[in-house]
C-alpha cells in the first residue's frame, strides 16, 4: 500500500512539473512577446515567483482534497488514474501549442477515475457545477471585462503622451505585472497537486494504512508542510523549463500585443486569479489570462483579436473536461486489471 502511495505522490509532483512548463506562458507570454524580457530570464523569474505564490495558502488545495469526492470512494488507483489522464491531456495540448487548462484537466480526470470505480453517483457533480463550471464562465468573463476597462483607462491616461514615452513607461510596468501574474499563477495552480496528494494521504489513512510518520500525514483538513514545499518547488522548476509552443500562441497569435496591453492583461489576470485563490476556487489561470489578452485587444477594436485562434482555444476549453475524464476512466480500468493480477 505504501509503495502505491509513493507512486501516486511521484505522479502528482510530475503533474505539477508538467503544469509548470505547460502554463509558463500564462505568466510570461506577453512580457516575452513584447521584448521586455528574454525568454530565459522571464521563465527563471516566473519560476521563483510561482514558488512563493504557491506557499501563500492552501484554500484551493482543501477544495481539491475534499470537495469533489468522498474519501471513502477514492483509493490510490483512482488518484493515480486521474493523474495519468490529466498528464496525458496536458502533454497533448502542450505538443500542439494549445493553451488548455491544467486545472480542468485534473478535475475532469478525477471525475472520470471516480466514476470508473464507483459509478456516476460517486462524484459530487454539484461541486463540479459550483466550483468548476460556474467559474469556467465567470472568471474569464470577469478577466475580459477588467482587462477591457483597464486598457481603456490606460489609453485615456496616456492620450496626450508621446508613443516613445508610453512605450518606455509601460515596459517598466510590465515587469511588475508579469511578476504579479507569476505569483498569482503559483497561488492557484500549485495547490491543485497539493490537494491531490492530500486526497491520496487521506485515502491511505481511511483504508487503515500504516508505516508513515505522523508529520507526513494530514491533520484534519490541514495540508502537510512537505506537500506544500514539494508542489511549490515542482511547479517552479517546471515553469523554469518554459513552454515556447504555448507562449507563441498566447503572445502573438491571439493579438499583436504591445507593452501597455501586456501590462493591462497581466494586471487584470493576476487580480482575477488572486481573488479566486483567496476564495478557494480552483480556476483556470490559462482561461483568465487568455480572456484578459482578448479584452485588451477588443478595447482597441474587435477585429484586433484573431477570433479564429481564439475559437480554437475555446474548443480546447470545452473539450478538456470530458476528454481528460475519458482518459482517466480508461486509465483506471487498465490499472485495476494490472493491480488485481
């Protein structure tokens, strides 16, 4: 039982690392595409701030650990299947440069694995509605509106300034906003793996597992410190590995972005994500920053946004939950045969 738990923990940390390089673009796509920072410098700064953002709280981790399935219905095989499904979807979308949601991949995969074990009633669909589907609509919408309003305000503020002065000031501001976005990304995304590990540990205890020291196990709904540090480090290192394919899509293919637009998009995205983190809501940082980029583009003119590319991204948003669930469902069926053999 301990060896399987260790496999689950390793898989969760691998998922967190993949999440880091898959979602590196969330924090740095605009600052790289506008030429404010070279990509290598940007990913190092983003990785460090991802780490610090990740250790600021555990509200989202607690939602993942207990919000979607009863621990009595979850075993290590379920959690491992969920992680395999989520990792598979993340790698597929990363390969094709599609900025999909790692958060929704993980939650969709958890739903698929739980259903594979306990049937359709084993998963808490009400929690999926309130914690995932409603924020799926609300958080990008809020990000779009905030970004649109911020960009309009900035254009009014700098309406009498020379373009060179605006560019010089906005490039400096974008350094700050990119750091804020990286911090916000860590505060939400890293906690999802923390929650999965906490769920695995709780399942281990519920099944009567022994052999682990008390400091390694959760006490009530508290996330062990080693889990927080491990996941924060994994997402930070993953971010430092970069994600050039998705950076290109977000930073150049949606709109041609300027430093001032980059500052508006990153600031709006960071505010939206930090608010969700405080509320314990596992939102998609990918959806938020993409919506903010579209918002700043639309503030100039609707045609500035390449809606064909945006449509492809929206398609990936819709497909992430069901396809990651399907992959996890299949993974559970295979794993249950392997471990019963």
